[in-house]
C-alpha cells in the first residue's frame, strides 16, 4: 500500500485564496497523485481533531467540508494519524509503526517541516500557494521509488 500523509492548510488551500476551505485546483492536484500511484490518504492535519472531539464545532465544519470536497473528486480519507500532542513527524511514525498494512512507500504533503524522522519523505509546500505542479511530480517520484 502507498500512503499520502496529508496536511490541509497550506496544501489544499493557500494564503492567497484564504485558509479554511479546500480549493478545487489543489484537490485536482492531489487527485493526480492518487490516480498515478493508487495511494491512500492518511489525514495528518490538525483538521483530524474533528474526528475525535465533537465539541469543536469550527474544526468539525472544516473537516466535513474537506471530506465532502474530496468525495467530489473521488478521494476518500482512509485513516488519520494519532493525536499525541507532539510533532507531526512522530505522530506519522506512530501510525506507521502501528499499521497492519504492508506499506510500500509513503509521502508527506505538508507546509511545515517538523517531520523527523521522515524528512526524506516530505514534500514541503509553500503555504502562500498550496500544492503545486512541482510538488505533485516530487510526490509521485517518492511514491514510485
């Protein structure tokens, strides 16, 4: 199985168009990666908090808009990383270690770089613009190695 660890803000949206709502052009770029590699989406974004905490209405709305937007493009969230209250790279590491799946390859799409010990799997986006064509190419390369 191939995995995409997905952040939202700064990846599926951008500062230039506003954070909060996933942008269609960014989801289309994500769709290119999924279609080319048959990768599964593991949500590593703080938006995953909505799955765990019902009292966070704002985050719940963001999460629901994400799920619905992705469905429109035939993309589904397979799972999410655990919430450990630590750097995101360690939460990704915990998910990888606990997974029962045979992980062939994985990539991290994020605008942050707190991905130790998996920096070599990071495709760092620019939060001002979100997911770019160059990011898409790099992500596919990592997943196809």
